[in-house]
C-alpha cells in the first residue's frame, strides 16, 4: 500500500499560523492489493437471512438470486450507494452440494439458475460490487463444499472469472495448521488472478482472537479485514458481548487496524428485531468509532424510516470512513455505567461517544475535554452527530453535560477552531489506554 512499515509522519493542518504534525506508529504493511483503504460498507445476507434455502415455502426470503437482485436494487435506488454502501455480499449456502465434473464450485441450479456471473454483472451495472462466501475446510459451516488446500487456487480463479469483488473465507471444518497455510495461500491466489478482490478472513476468530495464537502483524499482511470474535446475533446482549471483548482487548486490537486492514466486530443488525431505537443508535456509533466495516444485515425492502435514518447518517459515515483509519478506544469507564470512546480523525478532528449501560433513566453526565486528555488552551466547535446541534467555542477546560438515554449514546464530532500556542507532537500510543490522545 506504500505506507511506511514503522513510523509515518503527516502534516495535519495549518491553524492559527501553526503547523501541527501527527506521527503515527504504523503496523506492518497491509495486504498489497490497494483495497479497503477505508472500512468496507455494504450489505451481507447472513444475520437476517441465514441458511434459508426453502424457496418453495419462502421464496421471498430464501438464499437465491432473487434476494440479491432485489437487495442490489434497493442499494442502488434508495440512497445507499451514494453514501458508500457498495458491497452486496452472499454468505453461506449459495452453492450446490457437489462440485462439478471439473471440480469447480457451482451455485445451486434451482436457486441461482443464471449463475453468479450474471448476478455480478447485474450488481456491477448498478455501480455496486459483489461479495461471496467460502470456507477453508472440507465443508462450509452450513455443510456445503469447502475450499480444501488443494482447491485454493482453483476457487480463487473461479471467483475472479465470475466477477466477484470480495471474498469472505470462513474456517469451519479446518485445523489450525490448515488455516495457517490456507489463509495466506488464498491471499496469494486472489492477487494472482489479477482481479481486485477484498479479502475478509475469519482466521483469528477460530484461534481465540488474541496473541500468541493470533499474530496481528502477519494478519495485516494477509487480510483486508478479519473477524476476531463470535458471530453477532439479533440481540442487545450480543452487541454488548462484542463491545466488551473489543474494549477489554483494545490494546492488542487497536494498533492492528488501519487503511487496508480492519478488525471486524461483525454485521450491523439495525433494522431487525432485537434492538430498540436507542440500542440501534448505539451500535452504529460504537461500530463507527471502532473503525468497523459497516455491513448491514437487514431487509432493505421493508426497513423502517427510523432505522434507515440511523444507517444513512452522513456525518456518521464520514467519521467511519475517515482516511487516517485509526480505530478508536474506550478511554473512560465510570462507576455510573457511563463509558466514553474516542477516535482521532484527520484534520485534527475527533469523535467522542458517550455511552450509557444504564437501564433506569436518562443520565446527566458532566465532564470536560481536559478530563478526556484534550490539549490545554484549545477551542473546539462541536457537532452532535445525531441531532445536528452545534456547540461553538468549547474550551478544553470548560465543563459540559450531556444527557444519555439508557443503552443509548450521545456522539460528538469535534474540530479545533483555535489551538495551543506551542507546536506539539503526539505519538500514537500502542500501550495502555491512558496514553491515547486526540490527534493533533
């Protein structure tokens, strides 16, 4: 990707006559395909539609070409594509139960009668991209043909010939040794096809997600994004369990993310059945501050206006897609069950999420930017990401209060209008959270 392997330096902004310099401690070079320089955005079938293959009883919701044609239409026509939601991703259970006579994967002939190439052409004609699913094992998790080590090159070539733009490679029915060989081998095979294919790996999720079993330096050289932890389910408990794991292990996970290589806490379940309105807003804000891929798994044909409004929030998406690509961290955990997350952004801006785990009533939380490690004597303009309200002239030392609803968030986008008199340099910390500061 051309990024320096150790330390890169970037001039951030000239404000009030000061040149401010940002120094980022970068992880090793990412997968050299030049893809996913911001977190991928789109739609993924699995959480909402699972492995429903009964097209006779449920033709509208089964895993078939019809479902993907219709979701492509919705992305193209309902304002999603223009906001960056570009990928239409097939998950498990798309293929026939057997490979063809030449050993190639083939789609189920009844559910995908026109084949994947026709679907890819349809998706591309609408300015979108197509993702597909494979599994590095004897079988997929749903029991369909897997990609054993001897099939890696063949399957990569098949996907490229079909016009696939992203591959999610799962890890069911494979050993740790097979994964250690097969995931890097698939990266090489995809690159060798000559087609740009974003590579999503489930490798770390099958190895517990943490060192020493998972080497995130190696992972960033192999994959564009990776699943670290459990599959998301349609429940608030599931969202919280993922958030807890990511926060508890942020010192390991946060430095691994960056342009071309992302931690993936799994799909957005906004618009389904398990989250309240407040919880939906929370998932969107927390995934954004974690620099997560924004892959919706919901029925875009019937999505509610309120869920659509959350998912189509322009400032939220701008923050998620920030070109610096720094993953945010939890910087405060209060006894009052309020947590604060910070993500440094380009142009000396920052995103703050004030998150309530309370279940009783709205909570008045009072703090200051000084308590959140912002630089002394700076002045900020603040925009509330959800309400659009603007606060002008907020000084670092000023106390302020936010009202956070139970299981809800207040999210701020902050950008400096005046900065300290002294030029200063901040190094991106990779060690414990007390040293993680806004980027200036």
